[in-house]
C-alpha cells in the first residue's frame, strides 16, 4: 500500500505500476487508481495562479474549455476512481465483470522544462505504448486527451497527436476534463472511466465548451459538442501528463 508521486500523471502511473507488479509475480491482484481532494488546498490554487494556469471564468460554459481560442487555464476538480487489476485468467475464473484489458502502456520524461510540456516526448510515449500493445495508430478508436485548457499545454499535445493520428480516419479524439475538470492525480483514471462505457454503447463522448476552435488545436476527428456514435469501439488510448515533464499513456482493449 503506497502512493505514487507523478503529479497529474499519477492515476495512469498507478495502473502501470500495478500491471508491472503482476507481471513480475509480486502480486496476484492490485487495487490501483487515484483520489483528488484538491479544492481544500490553498497551495494547489496558489501554485497554478502564480503560473497563470488557473482558469478565471465564472460561467461554467467558459471555465474549462480545452482547445478553445479563449481558454485561459485549468479548473480544479475532485474525485476518485479505483480499479481492480488482475490477470485475465483469475478474472475469468471468479466470474468477474471485465471492463477492459490493459494491453499497452508507457511512461517517460520530457527532461526539458519544469512546467512547459514537450510534444516530441509526448509523441514518443504514445509510440512506445502502441509498440508494447502491438498496435498501430490507426488501430485506436478513441484517444482521450490530457489537455487541461492551458494555452501552450493544449498546443503541445495537439502537435504530438497530429504526428501519430493525422492520417487515422477512424480514430476519434475527445477531452474529458472539459466535462469534469482537472482532478489532478486522479485525472487519468477518472477520464479512462469516463470513456470505458464506449465499449458497451459505442458512443464517443464529446469535448464541450468549445465555441471557437484554436487553429493550433485543430485535430482530425476531434469530437466537439455532440457525442458520436460508432459501429464499434475496441481500443482506447488514455493520455495523462504531469508537471516536471512526466508523461504516461495507457491503452486498453475491449475483451472479445
């Protein structure tokens, strides 16, 4: 029982750590996830405000708006999500409800700037996760973006996404923070949970609050405003990046 210090990538990092421990034979089962109760902490708000990264709009429709030209920062939220991780064999043997199979993951470091993200390393992190999953970019049905609503952060991630998915006609991109805000260390696992229902209903939830798309954030198949219904959803790539240059990517697959 321990916590992982990986900033806003901690949720994804916990899933990765759990899988690695099982593969090493250290545990048969792991509880992994994230909990955020940031709104009671003055330090969280003060640090983001000092960086000019805290959203200032009072209207909820204008507050958390990744990819919009008028975005001006993050909206801090609270939440928690814990997953039960176990081998497929154990899950089948006990008749567990299986929500997804973790098939690929990666973590790396920008090694460039304490605050500003670096698209090159973000792209490399996604590429490594895909390689470990034995997948190509065009095999991904949904990409959940990390984008928090900061000016440069959103642009850098979009650069990385275009490098991998620019020619993927059947890959759809969304953002969950626009709906629930930024839950810090719990963000990755909460946002993955927000997309897992697509394995059942084949519906890709939208990015909301975008009224004027930033041209630098224009992505192919970026879902804005309304959900999109697909014929099938089998794979989800979940991005979660943190300050001090921590990048994490988890890829999950629908159990066939």
